[in-house]
């Protein structure tokens, strides 16, 4: 394990790809890494056996990026999804907001699905763990409820290998589909935000795979 990877020693599952090793996608000419729907789907589905063992009663999807991965997981885990919306990044500048995490939308604890959180195992889903600030905030919000979950786990499609600002409690299980280098990731649902239609986005994602280390060299 590299020194950076050791920063995430509470990781329970094994990520599919080694940060510097084979299977990594290269950056496109703009320095960003493009991921296709299939890349995301594969990473998410690779977590299903471990997540079934955790056996959550409900998923909390952190929007907007966690919504699609959470929906993918719903097919396999067959549990409902609650949507919350937390904002850290300024979409206009791709920079971290100075104000920290803002709670834009939370779930209704009195709703049928919302009432599943109290006293049960809960799975928090987001697309990418960057500084970990958002995940820490979400987990702390859940844990400080009057009637908190019995156990919390976190699942992300991608974990960026870097020193983390946020800290997750030891008793929170952590699942990542793929450990990735510390670059900006572009996801298919955001294609237009980067000036691409989905076909162009998927082309770029293919290009990043072809240019990356696809493991053919050993
Ligand atoms: P963190 O709190 O871990 O720094 O950031 C979490 C949020 O920032 C994610 O939910 C995501 O919305 C956004 N984010 C961080 N890095 C990236 C990235 O590389 N690509 C995209 N699209 N969003 C990112």
C-alpha cells in the first residue's frame, strides 16, 4: 500500500484498481479524466457483494453526483433511496466554497422511507470522495439525530488518493469502487457542463481509457 493510500486505512472493501497501477485512465488534454456510464456502472456494481453483507435498510444519496450511483445500487440492493443535497464546490469555478458545506436539502424523517433511517443500517452514497468534507458532514448529521442509525457505511464510485481534510468515525465502513489519482473527474450526467454532448463525452471517456494503463503491459 502506498503512503497516500494508507490515509484511507479504514477502507473495508478493496478498490478495483491501484492508484498508479494498471487499469487507470489517463487524463484528457484538458487535464480532466472522463468517465463513461459503463465505467461508473462497473465500479458501482463491483461494490454490490460487499454492500449486501453490510445489508443497509436505506440509501442516502448525496446530490447531485450521488443520485445516479444510488439509483444503480437500488437495482441490486432493492432498498429505497432518500435524496439529500449538500454543496461544497462552486460549480462555476470548480473550486471549494469558502463557506464549507451547505445543506440545501435534507430528507423528511417522518416520511415512510425517512423513518427507515432511525435505528437501522444506512448507506451514504456519493460519486466521489475528494477532500472527504462532504461525507464527514453527512455522516455527522445522520449520527447526531435524536434517533440515529444503528450503523452507517459510505460508498463512493471514486476515491481520490490524496490527504483528506474530512475524517470519518472508525465505526463507519467505507467502500470505494475505484481509487483514482487526484484530478478532476467528469461524469456523464454532467457532459453539457463541460461543453460536450453525451456522445462526445463518451468518446473522451474511451480516449482516457485507451491512453491509460490498461494492464496489457505485463
Ligand atoms: P469533498 O467534500 O469530498 O471534497 O467533495 C465532494 C463533492 O465535491 C462531490 O460530491 C462532488 O460533487 C464534488 N467533487 C469533488 N471532486 C470532484 C471531481 O473530480 N469531479 C466532479 N464532477 N465533482 C467533484
